[in-house]
């Protein structure tokens, strides 16, 4: 098995990581891109050149995770890759929890016979249509939930 040196840049900055990777496959000339993407939490990998920057997106075979593009296979060769990191899960979780908090506050304020003074001031600023704001928040909440679920598949 021949090993190559890999320099991994993240969004053109780096090299962030330098490691040795073995070439695999029938002809021992393909990188295991799926493993690299999982190990370094990347959503996409691109060819990289110091002179011209990011190149073509590298695809991998879904059956075995090996790169579609073969490499020279010479031991000690240097391969430069550029990657896009996966997004954090904290942002959608914070958005959803904030929306749920606001919806619960508005629902409780509408359920009270005498709403709090701050809520009356907010109704004056919003034009008095409090129920419309509640419907808008519920719509945003449901949209965020479905969009996040679709992206994570």
C-alpha cells in the first residue's frame, strides 16, 4: 500500500491539517474521501493549488467512499485538498428554542384577560394585530423545523 502526504486547507486557509493517507482501491490509486470528510467534519472537498486556489469539487463513490479521480500513486506524493466545514447544530437549535419561547409568551399573553403592560405597549407598536404576529411566529417556527430536517438528510 502506498502512502501520500495530504495537506488539508479549510476554506483556502492553512494547511489546517497535514497527515499521511493510504491510497486504496483496485489499482491502489484512490483516496478514501468519505473517511477524510467524516474525520474532519467536512461537507465538501475540493482539489487545491497554492497558485490558483480551489479547484474542482472531488466526488467519491457512494459504495466504497473512494475518490472518483485516480492519483499517481507514487509514495510520498503531496496532495492538497480544500474543504468546507459542516455547519454547527447550535444555530438552528437556538433559533427553534427562541421561536418556541416567543410563541409561548405570546400565547400566554393572549390567554390572559388583562395582558401585562409591556404587552399592551408592544401591541401599540405592532399596530394592534397581535394574533397576526403569533401566526407569523408559528409559520417561521414550522418552516425552520422542516428546512433543518431536509438539510440534515
